[in-house]
């Protein structure tokens, strides 16, 4: 046998084996690469589908925002209330589902909306939207958002006129004025004004819409030390006249629960109680020029604070007391015709708890007036609103009357009016310029020496019952489930 032929055959056989091994290795590598590429394509498609599902879910949220704008914006408080109680409102009783189309009009998926309407006394709406594509229906994404209708109680101070905050004032909530604002204290939140410029009533000078006397050509850095969250002007105004529609709704609510009291004599004296009730009696005569003389007619009667939380008097109200696990709004207004009633405060108005379980609204069509014989250290818990008047305290010193001047020299306490501290825990809404102290040229001012304005953060999401609100819902919380 030829050894060369044997060697040649062995060589050819080794080459075939080597080729088969190489081919197998290439096939293995190629199949792995194909598998990897296929998995990446599949993953990419699923990722794209998940992203599309998220966009579809968000489209559901913005659809509902559009829906609210068309159904609610510009409506009265009563109409908004009826909207949420209507069985036809989308997404409440049953989820609302709708197809989502691409720019060419082809359906590529769907979103399903579920809505939690506002609780009693709340302006919060929770909307949950689930989105998916037709191509990958298993890759669903869910978005949950909170819509909030802004309430007037979310301002530490809201004014319809020029307003001034003195040195030493520290405010934690937002401030807005339809007039100009001079602020010489420290504010931790945004301060805004409707005016770009205005004539400051104290100096007669033209000033920016929001300014501080601490900032001048020699000390320009004080702006940042005063306005810690910044200032903004001009911005849109708040309509105090629109509150009348809310007053009509409050009156109707009180009439439905037997807590409506029509005008008689001078008005009513109301005392809130921690057992969930309130006492009320008739004020026969009232004189407030220098000393507060009050005469009553009849005895106290006791009533439960209604579930809807509204007590309405078509006349003046003298208010005091304390609540415990109650949300209530006391209203003094006259929609029949005539003068605008006031609410007078002499003694403390307090919460038992400061966690949002206690909320008080105090609404006067005229003034909310702290009377002359008020407590030396007075505390008022709640949201105060004076629609056409002001929140404040009059100048009661006798020295401003010429025939008393000889007998009331500067510094004589018996003819002056000085109080120690007033603390407001809540918010102040005042049509006219508010204030609890007056400067009269003496070493001491009249009224309250110390004035503490503490904003209640619970009022942001849970305003007092039927307290005026805006009609436009804004999105203020977003989360993916």
C-alpha cells in the first residue's frame, strides 16, 4: 500500500473534522448572536411598548384635565358640587375607557380612568389612569395624580387693597394682594401683587408692586433676606365680588339643616362647644364707641353643629368658643338687602387639635372686628374672610377726641388702648387694609403690641366648609403605581 495515499486520506479526514468543528462553532456563535439580537429586539419592542403605555396613561390624565376645564371652569360653587354628585360624571361610578390614536388616526391602545371625587370640605380630586397598547396589552402602566382646586384659605394673607407688614413680622404661608405690598419682615413663601407699581399710602411715593423698605441703594441684598421664596408681580387678581355666590350657597346649606337665623335686633351671639354643639342667643343692643356694652334678649339655646358645617346668620355675629373634631363655617351676611353684617370677636376661638381634624371658617360680609374689650392675649384659630370690609381692630384711644386731649396726655394708660398679643392661626382674607395696631405719635402704639400670623397648612387641602375656592383644577401631585 502506498503510504503517501494513506497520509493524504488522513490529512483530508482531519481537514473535514476541523471544518466541521469550525462550522459548529460558527453556528453556535451565530445562533447565540441571533438569539441575543432577537432578545434585544424583543426587549426594545417591549420597552417601547411600555413607554407608549405610559404616554397613553398620561394622555388619559390630560384628557380628564381638559374635561374638568370644560365642565367646571367658570361655574358657581353650587354647580361644581352638583357636578361631582352627578352620576354621569366620567370615571366616578364606573371606570371610563377610551381609545388612544396616533397622529394618523389609527388606534394604538387604550386608557382607563378611575376617579375619586372630593370628600366633604375637600378640594382634592384623585384621578388614576391605566394605559396599554394593542401590540403588548400585558405591558400596562398606571399613573395616579392629584388635582386641586385652590381655596382662598391657602393664603396666609389675601388682600384686595394696599397692605403693609411691619418690621418683625414673620409669615410662613403665601401672601397676595390685589393692591401693592410693603413687607418689612420675613416671608418664607411666595408673595405676589396684581400691581406692577402703586402709590404707597404711607409715604405717597410710587413703589413696585411688592417691595421692602429694607432694600435701598446702600443695601440691595436685603431683598433676599426678606423674600425667602421670592416675589412676583403683576399677577392676576382675586375677585372679591364673586364671594356673593358662595354666600348664597352657604345660606341654602344652613336653611336645609335648621342652622339659618334671620335678622332680629342687633344680631346673634354664638359660642362653639367641644361637645359638637353651639349655643346661640339674641343680642338686643350693642354700643362700641369706647366700651363694649352688650344687652341680650332671651336665654341661650343649644344646637348641634350640622354635618354640612354651616351656621348662617342674616345679621351681626359675636363669636367665641372651641371645637373638637369638627369642621364648621360661621357666616354673617345679608343677602336680603341693607347693611353688610360684621363678626365681632372678644374671646378666644380655638381648636382642640391641630392636625386638620378641627377647621373653622369665619366669614363676614362686612368686617371681622376684634372689639375694644378683647382679651389681652387673644388667640383666633381659623380662616377669616371679610368680603367688603376688613379684618382688624379699630383705633379706640380716647386721645384722638379733641375734648379729651387735655385730660389724656401721652403715656396715660387710663385713656389709651394697649393690648399685649394677638395670635392668628389660619389665614386672613381682607377686602380692605387689615391691622390690629395703630401708630398715633405716642411712644407706644394702640391695639396689640405683638401680632403673630401663623399659617395653618391643613387649610391648603381642607378649607372650611363652603369656603370660596377657584374653579380651575390644577395638577399638584404625580406618581406612577
